[in-house]
C-alpha cells in the first residue's frame, strides 16, 4: 500500500514504521512550530504564577511546556517558576506533558485519560478539589486555540487566561504537500494517515481554489483515512471527510500497526 503521512518532527520515524509493516511511505510534512517572539503574555503569566495569582495551570503539550519554561526563564530563574508550579493545581492533557512535568518534579493533579482529548481533560479538571468555579485557570496553548475547551471551562465558572507559546505554520517548503494534494486527487495513494487536525487544515489550505478543494475532498473519500483520535477525527469531519479507522490507543506505532492489519477491510471497496 502507498501510505501518505503528514508527520513533521517525527517524519523519519513514521516512514520506518510504514516500511516495517510493508507499506510504501510518502512523506509530506504539513507544519512547523513557530515560537512567538517577545511573548509578553507568557512573561506576565510567569510573574503572576510566582505572585500567587494563578490557581490551576493546564499543560496541553510537552513541547509547549518546555517552550513556556524557556520563555519565562528569560526573565526569572527556572527554579522559581517550577517552585511556584508545585504550589498550584496542575493538569496535563496526556502522557507527553505529564512526562515533562514529572521530569521537573511538579506534581500532576489531573491527567486526561485516553484518548486525551479536551473532553477527558475537562472531566479530570472537574474532579479537582474545589472544582473550577471562581478558580483562576491558565491554559498553555499549542498553536491554535480550542474555543470549545475554553468555553466549557468558563461555563463551569473558571476565570480563564490563555498562554500562547508557539503557533503552527505551513512548512517553509510546501512542495511535498502540493504533491500530496495532487496524489490524492489523482488516486495514486491508498492510505492517508492524520495525526493532528492541523495537518488537515493545512492540507486544504494548500488546495488552490474551491474546485481543487472539492476534488481533494472527493479523493480522500476514495482512500482509507486513518485518524490518531477523536480530536483529529472532528477536524476531518468539519471538512466533510469520514474516518475509516482510529487506533485502539492514540500512539503512532499502534496507528500504523492497526492500519496495516485492517487496510484490507477498507481499501478494496474504495478502489
């Protein structure tokens, strides 16, 4: 099977996994992380945290957690920031931010269980002692805001502040992505793997006009579309794309393994 992947930082690892299970990988990195320069909001958050003006801190990504520490450390010592974190309630969306926090010896009070979407995270936050009402909650964001999650926190009475750390941009070289658009339209791909909703948005952004977007959508309907989990599936659905399979666990290795095991259920009927 010819398998299209949009992984960026882990593109080489993804290609090796696809080859391990007999597929032919086609890699089109779909995004790059762009740190926000002169991030005054993050610096203000660091000062407020140390001053005791924050009750709950929510970490959505491990990369974002490290980036936030790097920004704050330009103004104050890393240890003073981490010591302040140890005095408040801390929540993590999944295993990656959790691993970073444990490395920092910061206790984690709420961890979203699999599939690690904002809904599981919200339920974990609701179980914190004292709940969310009137709590000052800081959310470390990861490129794009999640208005549903932020609105749900506010509906529960939380006083929410967003901490933007970095944003997602298209890769500097978009040639592989443009080639991926054409490959999907022309039908030279069998399986398409998506591991984040940003990949979906950027893919459609690269389509040149409305007609090409419709051709891209129709081309995806003829492929086996594999999504890492519910959040990415929601984004695909918003573009009118049905998901054929989600892995039993939102891990890249399991994604490829189970896609390899189940592709015969989907690909023949779509050809």
